[in-house]
């Protein structure tokens, strides 16, 4: 049971670190790789070198970092495009949200399921919206 809580905590740390990467406003493959790497490092540091759940923690944190960097990064990039400015306020808000998620994941591991579900819902909604956009463009041909 403790290992499940450790994995949830590592997942939350990975999500938080992925959000920090996304707060910079840089999208693309570099942000995804950096989110996954930082997540894995954060999960491994959190687990400790002598912990038996080190591989599971590192993998969960890497996946959380990758997911957060992908979803939140595209949202931040879109906000920057529409706003025409720098990351400014958007980056600060994303950073604060990431810090809150990281702290909550350490204190109350099951609460990590809420931001995880929110990220998955956001990813699904963005994918559906992109498909509808491309369907409309195909009709114009």
C-alpha cells in the first residue's frame, strides 16, 4: 500500500515539474523531453536511492512530467499567441499551480488523481477540437 502512495506522490511531483517546464511557454519536443527528464529525476530523488519503488516512482514521475508539459505547454503557448506578449502572468499562474500540486501530492497522495484527471480531460478536449477544425478544413477542399 505504501508503494502505491509513493507512486502517486512521484506522479504528482512529475506533474508539478512538467508544469514548471510548460510555464516557460516553449512548446515542442524539447519541452516534452525536458518535462519527462525532470519528472524522472524528481521522482527518483523523492524515492531515494535505497527505496525498492525507485523504478516505479521514476517512471510515474516521468509520465506525469511528459503529460503536463504536453498539455499545459500547448495551453500556455496558445495563450501567448493570443495575448501577443511574453509568458508573464500566465507563467506565474502555471508555476503557482504546479507548486500547489507538488505540495499536495507530498502531503495527500490520493489528491494527485484530480490534476491527473484534469490533464487527461484537457488533452482529450484539445484533441477533439483539433479534429473538428481539420474536418472543417477538409470540407472546404
